[in-house]
C-alpha cells in the first residue's frame, strides 16, 4: 500500500529556512519521479518542485526557483525539499505526490507558516 508521510513543517520568520521530508513506502521509490505541491488558504494546489528518476532532472515553480531545492534518497525512501529565504507568500500546506499508473497518491501534508 502506497504511503507518503510529510514532516518538517513549522513556523519560521521571513528569510529563514526549513527542510521538509516525505517518507515513501509501499512502492519502489527509485522507479518514479516525485513532486512537492503546496496549497495556501483560498488558493488552488500548485506544483512547487519535481524530481525525475535518478535525479536526472528537476523542475521548479518560478516563484521558488533559486530558493528551494528538491532531492531524493532512494536508499532511505525519502524525498526532501530544502527551502531557503522563505517569504510570507510561501505559507501553505505542503504535500508530496506520487503519480503511478494514472493514479495520484498524496500525503497528509505539513504546514509551513512564514511570519514574524
């Protein structure tokens, strides 16, 4: 059974950093690309970052380029999102997502709040 569990969210001041983790189980992580999404209050869920199989490629939303870095550790079964120079507009619930055989799997999300 596919399971995605996010952690690492919290309250941080503008300009600060957080590192989110997504623990993946129930499938072979090394065989699939993975994504981070976020959803702010009153807004649609949006893709933040994507990493391909074998880390051959990464893609980022324009709003986070140069500040966020997605990585993966297939041996540990984790996908991470390093977030630097956080801004108030980064406040959202962050989710990791797997798409496999036409089915999307989501974690429960972790709250990130950027506020002074």
